[in-house]
C-alpha cells in the first residue's frame, strides 16, 4: 500500500474539564501500556458506536474513576493529526455528582491549579484546552 492510498483512522475522543470547589482541575495519568504512556490528560476516552459524546464521557469517567458526572456543556472541538490516526477531540465542562475517585482505568489522578497545568506532560490534543484555560489561546 502506498503512502498516498493510506487512510488514517479517525477516532472521536471526549474529555471532561472537572473543577472542584477550589478551582482545581482533575487530570489523570495514562496507563504505562497505553498509547502515549504516562502522559497526563483530562479524563475521558473514545466514543463508541451509537453513543452521544455526553453518554461516552459519563461512561468513560465511571469506568476509569468510579465517579458519576454531570456534563454541563461543550468547551472545545479540535482535530489532531497523528502519524497513524486522526483524533476528533471534544472537551466538556463537567462536575462530579456521586462516588469516590478511584484509580481503576488510570495510573494516577490529581487535582491541579490551572497555573500548574504546564508542569505536566499532556498529549497534543489536550494542549488547546490547557491554552484556553490559561488564557493563552487568543
């Protein structure tokens, strides 16, 4: 197969911008065996066939962290072209409405002040969200 005929797979991904009462954002660390291992990201994951973005986000957060969230609204949509696939990335503001955070499908999680987000290594798709939160997108 020639490079010209190679069609990259497009993956729709959703992420939650979850903020606590003190204004800290919840970030999670990818598992060591995942793509882009041990990078930090806003929690979320892939949208499965037949799911809305909001349904996928609620499911992913429950699977990874064992908490229930309320999705409040879309904050960003962007497309990122990687070597072998394309990420159609959508982030949403959300809040925890039940459960206790546990590391089930993530390596670690932290509550981080917006000013400290740049102290963590994130995948490129998350960078636009970080830039927007830090007021660097304009």
